[in-house]
C-alpha cells in the first residue's frame, strides 16, 4: 500500500464512520468536491497536509486521529 492509497482509504473510512459521501465531506470541509475526488482517484499523487488538515477540521478530529491507523503504521519507510 502506498501513502496515497492509505490517505484515500482513510478518507473513505471516515466518510463511512461519520455518515458522509465524498461530496458531502467536501461541502462540510469547505472544499471543492473535485479536490476530494482527485485524492480518492488517481489524479492527486500526494495530497498536501493542509488539505488533510481541512478534512480533519471539518470532521472535528486531529491530524493525529487521522493518521493513527494500522494502514499508516505499516507503510514502508521511504528514505533508507
């Protein structure tokens, strides 16, 4: 799994947990829907931390809560 895949998976998990679809999540976060859909699709290779922070703010969670999942813990180190 790549970092991009882990971010997309986490967004989908949070949508399910909080009862949103990607479009309503974007509305909640004050973002363009295309931003969320580009993260979930193949258009966005590496979402910015500021974008993830907006998602966290909309869901009223911390960045730590966003990234505290087994998917992120199991990512391979990129710099060796």
